[in-house]
């Protein structure tokens, strides 16, 4: 699936919920379903700066594609990073760098986050794109 197709799928999922409270519950469920991050990646080296909660992000480059894994000490943040992983993981550096991430506005996520969580969301996306740039430069 392309990045745009995954984003549209997420938008469709969020349209099932009329109230933001239900969308938050769904984000929490996504946080609980985030696969465990290996303990060796839960170090300061992998912490994303600019997030209200602690977020650890690891990227692995295999067969021309980047695969992300992450964790957070806050369940809602785990849900948010799970969404981002779902959109960007398994794609090439160029696809990630060119992704517009418009689903965030379409589902109303940014407008329903506190300013510090919104900054954290921006920091997560920035770090994922920095990994893509680094892997593109290496290859």
C-alpha cells in the first residue's frame, strides 16, 4: 500500500467516530497495540526531543526500505506514534521524505492535541524524515 492509501484508510477509520472522545479511545487502543520496543532501543540515544512524554524511535534500513519501531511512556503518545509508523514504515527514504502527512489535519488530530503534544507530533514526524534523509544519503 502507498503512503497516500494508508493515510486514506486511517481517515476512513476516524470518520467512523463522531465524537473526539471516541477518537481518543481509538488512539489509546492503538497505543496498547503498538508492538514492544526492544529494551536496547529504550535509551537516550533514541529519545525524540520536543515531546511532552518520552518517546523512543528506532529505524532500520532493509532492502531499500525503512522500518520504524517506537515506544512511549504515555498511552496516547504511543497511539500517535503507532499511526505515524503505520503510515511511514516499510517505505523508501524518498517516499517518506515526500509524504505530506495530510491525514493529520483530515482527522483533526492536531487541533485536538494540547500545544505540547502537537509539538511532539511535529518532532516525531521530523525525526522520521531525518532518518529517511540519513538512510538516503548513506545509500
